C-alpha cells in the first residue's frame, strides 16, 4: 500500500472520529431536562395559584437563574396536577439556550391558565404523569421533576410506589413543600416524595414565601454539576 493511501485512510478515520465526537457532544449539550409540577388541588385558591405562576416567572427572569439555564442549555416543561385522573402538561418542552429563549419560557408561564379547582391531592399520580413527559424531551444529561404542593397525597398511588420506576428511568425528584395546614409537610416530602442522588426538599413558609423558595430551588437544581455559578440563594 502506498504511503499516500495509508495517510489518506488515516485522515478519513480521524475525521470520522472527530465528527462522531462533535455529534455526541452536541447531543449531550443539554445538561438538564426539568419538569415543573405545580399543585392546583382544591386547597389552592385562585390567588395562591397566581402566586405560584408569578413566582415561577419571576424566578426564570432572575439573573442567576437565567444564566444557569442558558449555560445548561436546559429544557423545561410545566405540568399542573391535582386528583388521580387530573394532570396536564401546561407547557411542552422549552429550550433555554439563550436569554431570549428563557424570556419566551417566562412569558409562556405568565399565560398558563388553571385547569382544575376542586379536586384531591394525588402526588404519586403527578409523579407518574411527569415522568412520562420525558419520553419526548430533548436528550439531556439529567432528568429532574420539581414537584411543589401544599398537602400530603390523599388519592391514587402513594408517591413512594413510583420510586422504583423513577430510579429505573434515571429521574430525580425534588420537592417544594408549601407549609400550611398539614403538620411538617416538609418531613412528609422528605420521607415520601423525593428520590434520587442529591434529591432535596425546599420549604416555603406559606404561599407568600413561594416566590423566594422556587427561585432558590431552581437555582439549586439548575446549577448542580455546573461549575462557576454561585449557588447561594
């Protein structure tokens, strides 16, 4: 074999390897696919629903959160949930590769309307529905469900019954407990709802504290494994 042919073949193989590496890197560029699962059960009145949605929108527009989302090239979807047969995807997957895309997501959150008002609290069903949303998510390194609520599960499958399937799918569940009538809701979320490596519960001292808590929670979720961002809320 001529030397020139040998070098030509070597360059072709090297080029192919580089292209494959670039494609793989691009596919994995999304650090995080995140489902925001919002409680709209009967214990949440219209004002409290608005506080939740406004809080999410404000958190997305926060400078540290938006920067972290862009750096993570994250994908975000929004689910609202209540009783056992009542969950809906309010927003399909939105990419956040630029600040303009983050603002587009925040504007979409601003326009989300409530689907239900007077039903039970089915956290396990919310987790199963949210997990199914990853079937059409962009390929991302991490999959996280961010579930918030103001009460314990009282209908449908118990949250812990979903954990094996969530583990098999590589999905982490973090919780935001909105403390109110249920004693130690944070403890309930810690024992029954969250799962996965690094999973955590954030506490809101009532709905008025929700905007602060969701901002801190998003910052902690999005900046995980991303160096160079201050994670202090």
